């Protein structure tokens, strides 16, 4: 993926997850999505990267918010 596709993917996934987790700070969602993207950036098969990024970021956000709820 070129930089434009990368930024588009990150923006679209961020928008979907920000809507799904409205209590999460947008900066946190952006950071998690970008980190998930970077972890897959060297993959040879690029077709499923957006799906894998969203899945990984969603799992991380679930865990982080579950941990915060348990601390309260």
C-alpha cells in the first residue's frame, strides 16, 4: 500500500471504531489503529490488512476498556 492507501485505511478504521467506542478518546483509537497497521505493514499479502487492523484494534480497545472498568 502506498501512503495514501495507508492513511485512508487508518482513517476509515478509526472512524468505525470511534463510533463503536464513543467513550474512548479519539487519540487513543488513532494510536491503537496505527500501531496495529504498523505491525502488519511488512506483510506480503496486503488484501486483508484493513480487516486485520480493525480486528486487532477492536480487541485491544475491548481489553483496555475492560481493564479500566475493573479498576473503577
